[in-house]
C-alpha cells in the first residue's frame, strides 16, 4: 500500500460511503471513469479487490472494509494536521469550510462575500446539500461549520441560532385568496398544495407548521426542487409552503404573492452547527462570531422580507 496516494484514499472513501461511483463522482466533481480508475489503481497498490458488484449495486469486500478503516484514519490524520497548521496562519490565509442547507443558497454566498471583504486572504469553500447530505458532512467531519434550520438531535453538536427564518404560504398573484385577510386553515385545506418531498428540511418545517392539519391538506404534487415548485405555483398548479428566504426575486417581480394565513409566517431560526469536540480553525471561529453578531441584520438586508409588511 506504500504507493497509494492520499487522493486515491479520499476517492475510495467517498465511493465506499455512497456505495456508488456516480454519486462519488458528483460529490468530488470528477467524471465517473476518473473515479473508477483511481479506485482500481488503489486496489492494485493494495493487492486486493476492494468492491464486488452484485446486480446493479456495489458492496465492500471484507478486505475493502479493512482498507476503508485505515483510509479514514489516514484522512483524519491529514485533516487534523492541516487544522493544527492553520492555527499558525490565523484568519488571513485560512480556509473556511462551510456547508449549508439548500434554502440557504439564496443568501449565503453574499454572507461569505461580506466576510471575505472584512478578512482579506481568506479562502472560501461552500457546499450546498439537502438535510441528509448535510448531516453526513457533519458526521464524517467533512466541514467545519454547517448552516441549517433543524439541528441534529442524535449527534454531539453545538447548535447556536443566529437569525430568524420565516416560512410562508405562497400563491400566484391572481389567486382569489391573495386579496383575503386572516385566511383560516379550513379554507387552506381546500387548495391544492405543491410541496417539497418527505425528508427534506422544508417538509419537516411544514410538519411543524401544520401539525395535525397536515394530513388534511390536498397535497397535489411533491417536488424535490424549490425552483420547480415556484414555477409550478406561478403556472397556477397550486399554492405552496416555502421559506421566505427563497422567494425574494419572485416577490419583487410580482410573480408570487404571500397569503395572509392565520398563524403565518411561521418563524423558525437559522443555526450554525459544529461537532462539540471539533477544534475550529481561527477562520471558522471568526466566521461563526460574524454570523452571531451580524448574520441576522445582513440576511434582512439581503432578503428584504418583512413579515409584517408581507
């Protein structure tokens, strides 16, 4: 195994984690053949078969499981060494690794730009994920900080809220309910809803917002993309429950309207999350403090959503 490279170990670990060459290639921003070649080369260096294919699925061989154990240990050692050396760089010259839930990509890049403006020389690494992927980033120590709405309950993390996160009911501007005030739940139940898929963070927020009434809603369509949901609502296919932070452009353009529904907007919070025993590099700690002090005001400035006005 002496000829194996760190890059090969990282690629192998990613394939083993997903048990999929295609998903590993997507995460690593490589082609699937490139991933396959690196795994094959690592297997040749080790001298054993790392994966076996049964039907359309791949599985780790017993030898592959052993290699995975040591690969993760080696990768972890390199990460700890990098973090330790980062301490000597301070904030300037440091690399910020942050992962965010998909609803956050509507404003989060602007927060990063503002942070980088205040701290010249910082390198930014932002990844966007659904909830399951984001929890995986935390669990596998692939990010310093995670930005989400609903922190994990079964993971040893530190979770601190830094900004409000409103959810609203949206409709096309010509919908009959747009002109109504204080719409009761009984009226809303008659409307077809276009919603995010079960398991998504938006779906969990919807469960919290509607409670027992969720089972009584007319869920006409479930879609994995917030952008597609917005287009479906604009086209008149139904109304939807969405983060107010995802609809800024549509509200400004007048292509969507926020309904005045009793109990809405539903106010949750944005959280910055990291593993409890994680030794945060100076740049990550500085960014966390930046979110805690200025995050809420900057998001309000970027988004411009006023629950009282809207």
